[in-house]
């Protein structure tokens, strides 16, 4: 056990509970941060896919327009 000067070097129940609460809070914060990162990544992937799809459609329309004008 970690030293606790108030209780002769023995950790009390309340100090263990406090440590556990702090660990849980840190874990929840890490999970929230991870979720934010995953959401941002997913949004970026969706935006990239949409941009790629739009560019492909524009390129396809341009080629169709060019082919029609050629003849």
C-alpha cells in the first residue's frame, strides 16, 4: 500500500475510493477523447469519399460533353 502520513502509512478506504474515482474519471475522459477522434476520422473519410465521388462525376460529365462536341 502507498504511504499515507495521516494514517501511519496505511491507505484508508476513502483514499482508495478516491483513487479509484480518479482512475474512472481519467478512463472516461480517455474514452470520450477516443470517441471524438473516431468521429472526426469518420467525418473526414465521408468528406473524402464525397469529394472523390463528386470529382469523378464532374470528370465523367466533362468527358461526355467533350465527346458530344467532337462529333
